[in-house]
C-alpha cells in the first residue's frame, strides 16, 4: 500500500471506530449501513467540507495543512501518538517516495560499548525493522535465551523481535499478558511504517507476519498506533520464574531509527532478585 493509501486507511478505520454518541451527534434512530461516523459527520466535526474530507480519504488531496490535520485529529479523538502518526502519513504521502531495499543496519561502536557497560542490566539494540542488531548476555538471556547468542552478528540471520512475539512459542510464553505485548509491538510497528514508507524490507516484514499470523493481521487492520517508550510487563522466565520488568526504549544517538531497549526491576524487589539470579546463572554456564 502506498503512503496516501495508508493515510486513507487510517482515517477510515478511525472514523469507523467512532459512534455518533461518542461525539455528541444525534442519531434520530436511523439505521446505519456501516459502523461509525459518516464522512459528512466527521467533516462537520472537523470544520471542513465533506467533499474535501472525502478527497483526503481517497488520496486525492496531498497538501492538507497542519491546521486541517489538527482539526481532523480532534474530531477523531486521537491521542498524541496518533496525532503525530497522522501528520507523518500526510507528509510522506505528499513526498510519494519509491520503495527501496536499504543497506543492512549496523550498531555504532559507542552503542556497543554502552551494551557492555550495562552488564547487570538486560539490554538489546533493535533496528527500525525490529531486527536484533546486538544484545548483551543478560539481554539475550532474558528476551531470547533459546536462540544463538551470536545471531545478531550475522545480518542474514538476525532474529526479529516482532516476528518472535507472534511466531515463536518460547517468546510468546515469556509474557503473562501476551495480547498486551502483541498490541504494543503492532502499534509501534505502525508508527515505524509511517515514518519509513519507502523501506521495502519493512513492508516485506508486515506482509510476512500478516500471512503467517491471523492475530497479527487482525491487530494490523485495526490501525492502532502506540509509542512504546516505557512499558511494564509481567514475564514468566523458564530459568528464574515470574518477574515484572520495566522496558524502556532509548533512541540510539548515532543511528536514526535504532532503539536501545533496557529492562529494569524495582530495587530490592523479587523481580530484581530474579534478574540477579539470571545473571549468576548465565555467568555460571560460561565459567
């Protein structure tokens, strides 16, 4: 799907998820052929003409002003992440870039040093397509200890965290509330696709997951977006049992689109002790 198609799909999906009661519009008991608001109703709420809004949904208008986008975002009751996503889709649609196959991503030496310095903190580096570009031993042990620890060093064999969450039984079992984790992955991937619409490998990843996982396909069709800067997850680790960690996503300073994911637990908590035990376990196995 091209960028303008993404914009139209996002607007249509969001419009279908709003009912007249949600926005204070009367229904007069009329029966609707489709769920959600009509285009004319959404246009009225946003203060734009119905023909203009229709052209926007159909990809025939490429230069919506920030003020118009903000008005439409307000009418659709978008949160901050969704508003930014809408603006991104509008900008990339106006550029009309061609898909391309980018070069393999690499981790900056300074980021590699940081991973080693975070020896007692699980940490991994994700590329913009959610490929694991690097991890420290504790990050590998916590998130994917069943995989080859040297996998990220071979670009053609790098594990992909989005694919692991949906297609790998071990990673799926790690999360006590797997649906919440899955929705976060899909929501974050939506944001990334909006930012990099010309990335052919990213498009290919979405296509592969849609074919292989009906759950991914359903969540992807919902067009929810979610910035996963900070999130708490209950995990069920096969070596140390139940623990709760806070995952934080930090932008890698020298590589656009790359994230450093770190997992921490409250000091002195049972989860903190579980991470310490995991660190000792992997140290013992390497001794």
